[in-house]
């Protein structure tokens, strides 16, 4: 008879309060042959807290090569039972663990989920502004066309939107969104389940000016798009002087448009302005 492959357990871990771990999660982490983690130092601290000593750990993070993923799958196929965890919450949610789950599934490995805490569902519950469908964006891209595209999807989405944001960028992101839909309802959840948990409620405009403490982990819940936001959002004030400055730097009208990131009617109108301004340049 051929060997029977092991099981990959996808295990939810606390997002802050260590008391939130489930008994099944503790039993699973205690019984498996190995634990695969995004950050082995944080996972080792969790295992020590749970009294799980000497468990082999393997790191799988965003830049892990496919060859190491393959070695974990080989261990599973050789019969080892392995638990997959992330730094906090459920693996695979804005987390590289999804790649290992996919590789294991492709290899025919048995996969079981051990549900646990989730920052997404915790924030949705606390917000009080989501009753049905919602759109989860995870972390917004930091810059460029991918960020512009994500912001556009967010603004056009009629359902509530949930996103993660870093303490370094949360204020800038709220201000960027408030330029287009200042009256859209939003809730900021910081340090969920931890000692300094904080929830702030208001509009995007109000919260962008008073986000409070900017340390810790943030989940932003943005309410459904109201009637006032269903019209095409107005672009922020753009002066002819600022446009001429960009053209004088050698940028083409289309490059300037892409940098500003407007769309639809605003893009067409701005393009016409840029063409007219370009004709005023000495070398035009």
C-alpha cells in the first residue's frame, strides 16, 4: 500500500487578545508535526504562551520561493500533519498563506480549516453600518496605476467596503477618499481586541481630520454608497498653474492625466484643458 499523505490544517490565531484562541486550535497546534508561519518569531511566542514546546517551524511569507513551498508539500505527501498560521487571524486573508493552500490542493493533500478570529468580521460587527453584502479590498496598493484602480473600484462600489491600512498611511488614504466622497459614512477600528482598542465613527471627511492615535493595526469600514455619492465624483481643485508646471517639466498631457488619476467626464474635460494649455507653451 502507498503512504497516506498528511493533513494541512489552516488554523486561525488571535488578532490581539490571546484568550480568543479556540480549544480546537490549541489541540491542533499541539498535535501536528510542524507549523508553517508567516513570522516564526511571533508564532514561537504564541506557541510558548500555549505551552507547545519544541515544535518545528517553517517560514512562508510573501517572498518565499516556490521551491520552499514545494518542500512543505513534499512533507505533507510524506505523511506529516502541518498547521498553517498567519501573524494574526485567518491565513490567506491578505496573507501569503493562500499560495501554500493552493499548492497543497493541487498536490491532492487533504486540507482542513480550524476557524478562528478575523479582523474583517470583527470590524464589520463593530461598525454597525453593514447588514448584507460587502467588498473586501485588503491593503490598498501604495502608489501608481494599481492604487488608482483600487481607489476607483472603492468609490464606485455601492456596497460597504472593508480595507486594511497601515498607521503610516491611514490618514493620507482617508483624505484621498474624502476628496471625492466626503459625506460617505465610515468607521475606523484600531487595535481590535487589544488593550487600546478604539472605534471611531463619522464621515470620511470628519475622520480624515480626526483619526486619533495613529499607532497600531487599522481596519476601515466604509458604508454603502448613498444617493449623494452615486453621481460621478468631482475631482479635487486643479489649477491651470499646476497643470502648466507639469507640462513645463516635459510631461505629456496623457502622463499628467494618469498621474492625477481622474476618470470619466472629469478626465475628458481635464484633457481638453491640458491640450489648450500645451498650445501656450513656447515650443508648441
